[in-house]
C-alpha cells in the first residue's frame, strides 16, 4: 500500500477509475484532519467499450485518457505516495488493461492499481463509514457500479463481510437495454439476472444481519431523487417508490423520454438497468428503505492512504478540528458542555428528550457555539451558524449540520423559532435543547474555573424553573441580571423562564 511521505506534501489525492465514471478527489491534510478541496467526476463508461473477447476498444480508452488529462493538472506535480489511483471492474475484466494503464500512468505521473472486488468493497465501506453519520449496530452498504455491485456489512469503521458481484448498470445496459428501448420483458430479464447473481450471497448477508441500509453510488442517489420527485419519499429509496418508478419507466418506453427529477441526461441510458438491479437487491435482501451516502470508493482510498483505520467517531474528530481551526476556548466550551448536559439530565424525561441524538447534539453545540468569534464578535452567533452549515464536516449529514447550526444561531439574543419548526418535525425538542444551551452559557458568562453552584431544574411544556441555592443570586447580581434578560428573550417565543 502506498504511504504518505512524512512532512513532504499536505496535499493528497485519490482517483477512482470506475466502470461507469472516473472520479477524483483532492484533499489537504493537517493535524490529522483531512479537508476536501476539489471533487471532479466524468461519465466515461469504460465498461461499454469492452468487447466480447474482453478487449477495451481504442475509443473507450481515449474517453478515459481524455478525462485523465483533465485530472492530471491537479495531481501530476504531487510526490510519489501522495496520490492513489485505483481501477475497478472494467479494468479487472479487460485483457488489454496493461496498455491502458501504461498510457494512463504516463499522463498522471503516478502508479495505477487494479484492485479486487472485495478490496473495492473494503474501501467503499471505509469511505462510507468516515463520511456518513455513525449509528449503533451493523450497517449494510450497497454500491451499484458500472460493471460490478459491492455489498458490505460493517460496524463502526470495520467491515465484517465483503462481497462483489458481476452486475452493473453499464454492463446490464449493454445486455438488456442496448438500443434504448424499455419493455416489461427486458426489465424482467435484467431483474431476474440480478436475482440469480444475488442467490450466492443473500443468505450470508441476511445471516449476519444489519440495522440500517446505505447506498453509496450515483445510481442509488438518482433513484432516491426520482422517487422524491414523484412524491413517494424524501430522498431515500423505498419499496413503494421502486414499484412506482418501475411502472413509470415501462410506460415511458425509451431512455430518451426519461425526464425524471434527479436523473441527469448522461445517466438516462443506464438508469433502467440500475433500477432493475436495485429492485432485485431490495427483494432479495427484503429491504424496505435505503438512505444514500456521498462518501464511497474515492473517499475510502483517501482515508486508507493516510492510514486512518483506528476506531473513533469521525464526528468527534471533525468537531475537534473545527474548534482548533477557529481558536475556540476549549476550557470554556468544556464548562458549558458539562453544565448543559447536567441540565439535560434533569429535564430530559419531562421534555421528551429521549433520543441519543438529543444529548449528542446539545454536547456538540456547546463545544462549537463560539466558532464565530474568530470571524467577528458582532453577530458571532450568526457567523458560527453559517460556518457550521456550509463547511464540509465529515461524518455529519446535511440535516445534522442544519440542526447544529440552528442551535449555534439561537444560543444568544433572539431564537428563530420559525426556522426551528421548518427544519424538522422535532422543532419543539430542538427549541428545548436551545434553551438548555442558553442556560449553560449564561451560567458560565463569567469565564473561569470559579466554583459553580448546583441548580435544581424543573420543566413544563413551555416553561423552565431554575432554583439556585438560597442567597446565591443576591451575591451574584450579574448572573441575576443575565437571567432576567433571558426571561425577556424567551417571552418572544412564548416560553416562560423563572429563576429563584
């Protein structure tokens, strides 16, 4: 395996020579943090250029090499070991792959590796696990590529079972939808072929089991968006949406007539084959729902390149890096976090804050609520919210970032209650978390390790009562004034705060 030369290049890159698309990602490493700088991707459809005697045609090679010439400008100056290039199923299949690899290496000035299906599966899982929110239990990851489909069951950052099957959206298109016609019979042939491929692995996958299913390919993302556009989901793939989408495609009859939300023009020709494979996966594994991860093979190659195999929640590392980057006062953040969680534990039952993410989100917000101070003190809560919502935060979903940003936005002055309610059905719980965060911040308004009293909190539906030790508020008039002002702010959202 290639290793990153110590102290030589903060830039690293991964290139995925897929059977359908070529992708490149460029990143900067610093203090054990990796920040994505550039993502490039092009539809090359290398697998479509493999002849019956498994030779890559010159035309297919040229499509790939032309793409790599565009990638080369970003990577050919990087030192050996800072770039990893992996080829997948099309190059595994092509008997004349050495010719293509020789020409590709001359363009890129770096070594090209052809990896096995199971190694591809391992790297896909690594990419997903580092860029998709962690969850307890095991996770099934499915990646439908151009020439092969990978299946992985893993837990945390470790893959437990890895499989790769010879079916992909490009190869199945060549076999069943070459002329662009979509009929019920052709779709059934593609579906049946996929089910036959799955028979060899479905028992082993189901025996190991999983708690959530995640898709890691453009096909799965496009299907989810098309289902959402048809009003049958919110971006995920589900059984009802698959059935609707199948009927819609067969009714359209031709790939040129596909005009579905989320399906880009360059994906239309391979979309029916991808859908047939995905429906077969759902039926064989008895799935009802699959979410999508942006992280996949290329991100896994990057993490593998820098040796990030150790077990940790990538979100914890991400927040630590964010705090360091924006010079957060970590001691103050720790004090606020401890007080916020202490308050949370007192009112969680009364306020229905019974999900793990409620406590996690409050702790995260306490750690990063001051990131905006590095921009400017004036409206720093708004600066912080913008940074959190629009930064690349590995491990956090878009929804996570939006909720975290709202807590940071609402931690002082006016609480944008309408935005809380618009973002999520858990708007009430999110508002309550914001109240707890504000309490902890006010409690530690005077920075420093001063002895803090223990307060008793009791919560109503739209109220919070805080009991300080007798005489403490009288001896700390600034805190008394802070909480008096806070009660006025909370009145604006019809919330009652009482302090005694």
